[in-house]
């Protein structure tokens, strides 16, 4: 199969991310003697500056790291709901669903404390050194991506009418594509975090920066900001619930991964407060159905279309099976996942077999969660068509209201959108999404991180800090008794989902993608390409992708599309026609539209013998790959 980019192989280090400035900043850290934790943190802070429509300091960030000789560990940078966040409080405000814009959906911003925690516990640089890259880009300016410029242009009128601090920072004047933008307020915020630790030992400097964020000037500014009512997607202004005390009482936590052995590797994900375990369940459901599995004769030779459509192509059988497995796994997600949920039976062979038996020749058009711990229960939701019809009957949506299908709609990054918010006066959705970073250093530390939230278009700017809060609480329900019902001090079940692979031969790989509900679906596509079709990482990223919209959207509006399947047209006309014949409601998203995957891996070198008694490890093999879609993600390697 043709690749868009060469396979990158080296021995020193690699950084792959969703923006070349983040990748090159991380590589500069490695070149100057920093390790993978230092490089990942530097790249993460740069992404706050150069992809402000996709993530920001007010957002969230789960991360998986493996230090040499250790087991992968999760760092939860997903902040919790405010102490005042109750269903009763929301109902008293007249809220039926937590809005996807404004202040009511804000949770404790976890990304910055998480990056500083990673730096403290596994890094070798001080905060001032790591923050220098982001400070320089925010202060001197950088050339803005066309997608950022379009996002700002789409919200400029709304900003001017309702969020003047956002208008002052982003829209007056609105930048042209590739124009230079600056954020001096954010640069000053990062300088103050760096200054908090100057003169202290490295670990103490990190703790001082965390304290300045969680208990100092940042927390104080957020507390003041949250008290001021702001327009949101209900059509009315509301004050937020987040307080300085909420920030002061929360810190990122280290946790064990949830993992599954699969085809020569062990796949590691974060726990039930993310959607990550759904990827593991989908892999477990699929495995006996796939070719080259001992004792499997479910599919004959050539059933995956490789012979018919060219080397490495995905055929209708594979896409159909994967789609049906994902439907089952994500139905379990929507019924059972949540902060503190018991997923101990999710990967049990009996449960996987029960789910596998439901896959048939035709596409299912039902939401079918399993009986993980008794009868399952889903939130009350409408289909996207029902939601759209209800909206049409009710008349035009108010300015700032999220539009039907926003979280799932096809676009230049079809289906990758997360929280949507309509442009004032036009109804055109402007979408928030996510970033991803993979880093490997020459000693074998591997980091996979998926920062998101705090999108410039979804919440008003805090003028004195240069960023806005996140809206992650929109993933919670105001319906009691669900694993994701709103309650104080809980993590919303996030879509953010980094992945780490530990192969049986010791190779360790990090991978991930932006994409909301699609993140683990696109990662599944990549893993099937690598482990079933035998594609290289770059070829697996380049291969035609797909994802379902047959799931309950994690973002406002909380809808689902029965049978919905978005595909890249490069799957081929015959494959797409066959999928439609099997009952899938297929949307052709164009040839290069789905996913923004990246990848980096480390394989230790064999022991090399020199002169007598002179034995030393050979050079490691480091690989990296990045997504060509959108002409934005890059891998850098030496």
C-alpha cells in the first residue's frame, strides 16, 4: 500500500504530534538533553498556544507513561466537577441538559497540573525551561493555522455580542489564515508559573508552579471569572459553579492501566473514567473472528478484500465486523462506564463471547448494552433525526446553541468534532476537538498523551490569564442513577484516550488521535491494519479509515444515529456498496478526512560484543509516524 510519508527510523528519540511546532519543540528538548517527560510537557504547553481551538490550559489531559524497566502508568489530568455541581442545582437553573458552551460545564482544569506532575515525577528539567517554548510562541507570535482562523471568524460576531474578552483576544481584529497571532496574557501566566519555582530544586519548583496554579493567582482569577454570568448554549447567561476551593482540593493522580493481551502485544488504556476500555472490549470481541487466529474458520481466504482492492486494503468483511464489535463495546460504554465504575467483568471471556454472539450478517440498528452487572440502563436520548425535527418544530436555535449532529457531523475532519457551538446568526457549527502527543527517548521512556478541552470557541476568555475554561461536564447527565449522572467531585467520563502497546518482544509504542467518540475507533482501525493486515505504522495511519455514529454522542447534543457509519471513499466503491447492502447507513466522508493518528515506538538494541570483556547494549530502534490528513501533524525523529 502506498504511504504518504516515509517510515521514520532512528536511535536517538522521536516526537509525533498533531502540530509541527509542538513536535519540533519536543525534539529540541531531546536534543538538549531532556528526556521524554520533559519533551512531552514542552510539546503540550506549545499545543496550548498553536492549537487553541483544540485544547488549552483550562482543559484536560490523560496520559500514559512507561519508564524503562517499569509498567505503564496512567496520569489522570481529568479534573473533577465542582462541589456545587448537583442535579438539583442545575434543575433550579432551568437546565435540562448540561450546556456544551459557557461556564456551567466547567470542571477543575487538569492539563497544566498534570503536565507539571509528569515533569516533577519523571522529568529532568525545571518548569521555566520547559515553558520557555510556549512563552516564546505566545509572546512573539506564530502563524495561525487556517482552521484556527476559520474558527475565530465563525465566532467573531458572537464574541463581540456576548463574550467581549474573547473578542478582544481573538476577534478584534480576527486573524487571516497564516496571519501572526499573539497571546501576551497567556505568556505572562506561564512566566508567573515559571517564576514561582525559580531558585528552588527541580521537584520543589514543579510543586511551586502547581501551587501557583491551584491555590494562587490562577485559582483566584478563575474564581472571580466564574461568578460572572455568561451566555451559553441554553440561550441564557449563567454563572459557573467552579471555585478556587475546587482547584485547591484537587491534584492529578497516578493509576494503573487497564490492559488486554492481543496478538503479540498488550494494549494498555486508562480506566472507566475514560472510553478507553471500549477499545479493549472491541479487540476482545473481534479476535476469534479474525484470520490467522488458531482454530478460526469464520472467514475464508481473501474475505478481507486484500486481493480485490490491492495490498493492505480493508474489505467489507473486516469493516462490518469491526463496526458491529464497536457498536457492542460502545453500548457497554454508554451503559456502564463512569468514574469509579466496576469494569472487572468487561474483558471476561464469557462476557466477550456473549457480545460476540450478537454479531450477524446484517448491521444492527439497535443500542444493545450487555448485562455487565445486571440489567443495563441507558440515558434517555433521541436520534439525531428526532433531535433535528424537534429543533425545527421549536424554531431557530438561540445564538450559541449547539446544533444537531455537531459532535458527529462530517467535515474536513469528518466526525472528529467534539463540542459544537453555533456561530451567532448563521447556525454554522464551530467545533472543538483534541490534540495528541507521542514521545520516545533514547533510554526507552515512552509517553502517550491526549490533551483537550478549554477550546477558545466554547467558553469565554479569562482576560487576565489568556485562556478559557473547559466544558467537560457536558458529558454528564441530569438523569439520576446512571454511572455518568452529575455529582460533585467526580470525573466526567471523557473521550480522551491515549494508548500504549507493550509487545511480547519488549517493544513499547505510544499512539493516539484526536476525535471525540471516534478516538478509539480510529485507533482500532490502525491496530487492525498493523496486526491483521501486516501494515507498517505509517501505512496503517494512511489506510482508509471509518467510524460509527451509532452511539450516544458524548457531547451536546446527546444524540445517536442508528446504523450510522462514516467511511473514507478510498475504501472503494465495491466495499461501500457492500456495506450499504448489509444495512449500514454509510456516509462517504471523502478520501482523506478521518483521524489524526500519531505513533512512536522504542525497541531496545541487542547486546553488542566488542573486545574481550567489552559488551554494551546495541543501538535501540525508534520509529515514528504521523497523520497526513489536514497537513498539520508531523513526526520528528533522529
